[in-house]
């Protein structure tokens, strides 16, 4: 009986004895990943997106991400809110279109420094301390966030309380 067991386990053709027992067929390919909706997708660990560039056939996404103009994400209400904080009482209609590129350029400068600081610290999350340090580096010190973890070690000031 032992030779029959070994033969059915490693043989290419499934025998009647191998199918009746609960021995798994080790030579069979693993089934593809089945999604919750019942559709079979390629289970290659790439998420819900399509396959890579060199794979030939692609799987169509159900929800395709549409790229939009990010400058339009700065709404009239956002510009109005910033103007109110700056003390502006009344705003012309053309100001909104003129202000959007300025806001985008300013945010790009700050976020470029924030990402550089975050990558230098081997992190993937931008923290408040990164934003504070990026603003300080550009000469725009922001108050209210001054704690000892806000700056890298070379910029920490030693506190002498012996006075």
C-alpha cells in the first residue's frame, strides 16, 4: 500500500485511489484569486489595478481614476477665506483666477522642502515638525509649534535653566 500512496502523490495522472483519498495534488497550479463579487482576478499582489507594462493582457479597472486639474481644487471659498484672514473686506471677481497660480507655487515650494525632510528621515509620513522646519528654512517662522521634536538634532538649541 505504501508504494501506491507514493506513486499517486507524485504521478502526473490522477489515479482513482488518489482522487478518493484526501491527499492534495501537489503538482496542480494554485487557483487564481477570486474577488468578493465572484469575478476571477489575477492574484499577483498588485491590488485592484491593472497588470504591469510588460504583461500583455490588462485587466480593466472598474473605477478608473480620472486626473483633473489640481489648480481648480482651490475654490473661490478657499481664496475668500485666505483673503478674510488677511483683512480683505471686498474681493473683485478676477482675483480668484489670479490668486490660484500664486497659491499653487507657494505650496509647491513648501511641500518640496517637506518631502525632502521626510525622505531624509526615512519616513513616509509628513509631520507637523517637517512643515515647521520647511517654513523656518525659507525664512517664514511659524509660531505655536515650537517643541524639541520640531527640528533635527543639529538644529536643537540647548536649554540652560541655570539662570
